[in-house]
């Protein structure tokens, strides 16, 4: 059975981010897309519109030395997708291993909204202080 097109879209999005190709990643999103990052840390918040999302992704990139994603699974239907992801983030001599859940709303072959939640929100907030 072929993979759902929205699952393929999310895999393309992760591949673009993993390749540090922010333009390609944001190109998979609608102009009025929104990204919601859970927590109270310095990188948490709501980012609406491509310019805001690009600014967030650049802030995230500047706050870390490296990130490795292990995209465990992508589940999708005609309007939504869910990505189960394990990530390892490094900054200096610190390392954060985290299990993430991304939930996406998809329309017209583009990501229109995304929500990121962490297994251990407190640990994530401590790694990225305000």
C-alpha cells in the first residue's frame, strides 16, 4: 500500500529541516501557516506566518550546535498528520535526548499548522531557558 501523500509531505519537511534547508521546509507550508511550540522555555511560543516561522527556525539553529532526528513514524489522513520523532540536540557539552510528537493540519498539499509537544517538557524548558 502506498504511503498517504500527507505522510510523504511530513517526511519531506523533516528531510528539509535535517538538511538545514529552511527555505525548502517553509516552502512546504502555506503562507499563513502557524507553528506552536509547547513550554515556557526560550524557544516556546506561537509563530504565525512564514516570516515568523523562519525567524523561529533561525533562532533554534543559532541556539544549538547540532540536532539529529530519528523519525520513528508518520501517520496521516486527508487533513492531518502525526510524526513521532526522537531527537538528540547538542550545545557545547550538553546533550538533550527527547521524544517529540508533532501534530499537523494539512490542506491543499501544504502544512497549515503544526504543534510540537515533548515527552519531558521540563527537561526541554531547562535546556532552552528563557
